[in-house]
C-alpha cells in the first residue's frame, strides 16, 4: 500500500473515511487520539469537527480547505496533494 493517512485530533470529532472507493469506515476520535490508515490510490474523508484535526499523508501535513463550517465533507486525499 503506497499511501499512509494519519489523523490526529486535539478536539473530539467523528469521521467517515472511504479508502480506494472500496472500504468505508465511520469512527470517533477523542481529543489527543490518532489513527492511521493505508490505501493504494485515494481517501475520501468527511470530518465532523475539522478544528484541531491534523491530517498527515506519507509524513507530510495536509492543509484543510478554508471554510467557516466545522464539518468538512468529501475531502479527496490523493498523492498529488503532497507533490
């Protein structure tokens, strides 16, 4: 698997993650927790509370899109995002 996505949270948040358009997972991370996932091509992520959420793809921090909303829907994470 060529992609490693690590999610770290400073605040409680729920997530919906789809890996390579195959496997879907709903989960909650409590403040201070982190979780890693592996995929081949693409992750699609919805974040219930993006404030205090850090995403790291293959060791590089991702910049979340700016918005006033706490919820970030269908954020596409693929290798070109860190090139």
